[in-house]
């Protein structure tokens, strides 16, 4: 009986160690991969980059960008103005008529002085994986500057690498955001999910016709 109990304890410990490895292993891989690939807004971004990819981050009740999204947009615009890349891709959730992240993002960029033709909208950027997959598959991007908060960048950069994109990330944090602790916990789980998704590389929720960055961002407009 004692031998059986000891064997059961060993089995349980082994299972727990395996679960811990499966849970934390992908996080370690992504964090290590992102080393030296994350820049601050003050760092110069050199190189021949195709575009600046700004990832969506939710809206306020009135349809305007949330604080986190506003800071992503502002950082993306600043990079564009500094000549880091000639085009912006605003990628977010426009799955419903009453939830339109991408037009809010483009409106903000244009209000800051970016010409409409240089701002592309990805209306089906429903996830980080979808946004990066579509950046290459729809818009033809190969070398991408990713703009989002620092906690999000290791996952985005890992996905980009697995999809064959050359990428650097620019963080846009200016403060400690409300609810960030919960967001950090969710990000651990999201890294696990996307790590295994990147093993199989499925197609995103939606694909569609090619809209090359060599053309005009107005091709992505959906309002009269």
C-alpha cells in the first residue's frame, strides 16, 4: 500500500511538472526570442521597413480609441513621421457594424496629419495571429515594425517570426494601465495558445483579395 501511495505521489508530481513546463515553456521561448527586438519610441528605427503595423486595443463607449489604443496610434504616427516606414496598417476588430476599431484608428492617424492613402485598414485583425498573418498574406508585407504595449510584444514578435516576417517591436507604454495585472496573467495563457498555433500555422479567420502596400490605403476604405 505504501509503495502504491509513493508511486501515485511521484506520478502526480511528474504530471504537475509537465503541466508547468507546458505552461511556462512557451513563455520563456517567446521572451528569449524578443530580446534585442523591442525598442522604445525614443530609439531610432533604421532599415528598409515595409510598414508600421498598429495592433487594435479596444474602443471607448463612444467609439473613440481606448487609452491603450490611442498610445499605439500616436506611436505609430510618430514612427511614420520619422520616416521609419512609408505605410501604416491599422489592424483591429471590425466584426460588427457597431464595433469599428480600424476606422477609429485611421481617423486618428489622419487627424494627426497622415495622408489617407498611406493608412491601410485591416478590418479582420481579430487576433494578434490574424493581424500578422494578414499583414503578409493580404498586404504583402515582409519587413514589419509592430507597435503595441511591451507586455504584448514578445508574442507578436514570435508569431511574426514563425510566419516568416522580419520584425521589430516598438513599445508604447507611458503608464501602468488599469487592470494590467489581469492582462499580464491572460497574456501568459495567450502565449501558450499561440505557441502551439504557430506549430500548425492555420489560416486566419478571414483571408481575401490582395491589397498591396505599393498601392493606396484608400482601397481599404469602407465608408462613402
